[in-house]
């Protein structure tokens, strides 16, 4: 969202005013991650571009990792144990971006799961069944789009050491899927 502000305003004040404006005008949408994207001076006014996230920008977490790993339609009346058995018997597993990122982050260091904004909604206990399913010689399949999106999300990790470790893991998975 671009917010023009008079040049007489200090650039720091212009940015703060723009962030406050976005927060106020979009309060009903419960935006998060309000932050500066760009500032430039255009004749006599600051043009401040502010980025933000809306709740629908993030996947809704409906339950456990098993709900996201579900490969078969859920039938009413079937016990959870039976569904878990069917998932464990599958020979090929296709992971979406969020589960692949969870797997990569947790494989490097499980405590990192709680630090990354895209994996922080998972609990460490939910990472274990994912590892169990993938550790039994399953064929892990990921599409080029999933690899690209996962790579983009992994690059958002601020710590260069953690980012490097996760990118190495992703490169190994990418090679296996080539």
C-alpha cells in the first residue's frame, strides 16, 4: 500500500505514520507483519510502500500433521488409528510446501520449528509422525513448484547458518527428485 506524505516530514516519521495509517485503515482485517517495503522522495512528498500479511495469506492449521498428510478421503466413522495405518502403508508421499518446510527445518534442528514463522504453528510432537512416515524408505515426491516455494520460504530465515543448513537439505531432496 502506497502512502504519500509531505516532504517536510522526517523520513522516520513518514514511515511510522504510514505504518500507523495501514494498521488503522485495515484494523478490521487483522493484518500482521506490517513493515516497510520502500521509501522514495517524489518532488515534495515521501512515497512510502508498506507491506503486510492478511490472515488468509497463511494456511489455516486445522489439526495435526496427519490431517495435512491425509492421502485418502476421510470417511465418517473410521477411527483415526485406521487412517494412520493407511498413511503409514503408503509407498509414495507427496508433501506440500508447508510440510516440506516443516520437515527441512525440523531435520536440521527440531527446536528451530518454533522459531520460523511458517513452522511456528506446529508443535514438536507433530514433527515426529512426519519423520516416522518419511523414514521408512518412502518415495518422497515434490513438484518443481513446491521446491521453488519452499526455497523462497527458507530464504526468509534471518540466521545465515540456519538458512544454509536448510537450503542444503532442500538441495539433497531436489537432487533425489530430479
